[in-house]
């Protein structure tokens, strides 16, 4: 039996005046939705970036050809990683193709195909945002 394909997405960044990095994550069954989710979250945090970082993020948001290439590569199970912003406060965008295990709801007995949950969590106490420090970054088997 082949498990359904999904995409695990993360945005990792540090808010101004904070030491802890924030990780936003979701899982979806469609590569196009992953890039849309990344773009939406990056747009929301861009207002808190310094001028140079904002320019880099704005250029990334305007790169529609790059977004299309990312979707194309995700269809081929090639992970997507981008580092935007400054060295002091980088913004990491990460998407990994994963196998999604169907989970049965114990109350209803139904089995959703792909679960999707947004979870802002402070995970990197006192560290610069980086996917290398994220304990949840691994490819599901």
C-alpha cells in the first residue's frame, strides 16, 4: 500500500525584540498550496523586517517564475528551502515532500486524507532562526 503524498511546510523567523525563533508549520496535499501558504505567511511577517530584508522578501514575493519552478520541483519530490532577510534575523522557508499517514478520528471513525494544522510555536530559545536547529525537521518515511 502506498501512503498518500503530502507536503510539510515551515516558516522559521525571529520577531523584533525577541530572542526566541518562531516556527509556523502546516501540512497539505498539494504543492501549489504549499507555495501559497509560504507566500501568505512571509507577506504577514514582512512588515516587521528592516528595510533591506523587506526588499529581499518583496523581491521573492514578486518572483512568480521562481514560485512556479518550486511547485514543479515539489511535484518531483524535490524539497524547497529559501533563506530570506538579514544574517541577524533570517527568515527560512522550508517544504519537504512527506508521506501522510491517515489518522482515524476516534469520535467519528472518519479518516481525513491530509491533516492541516497551523502551529505557531517558540522552539528555538535564544537561537537565531535556522532549519538546522529545528527538532522537527526530518523527512517522514
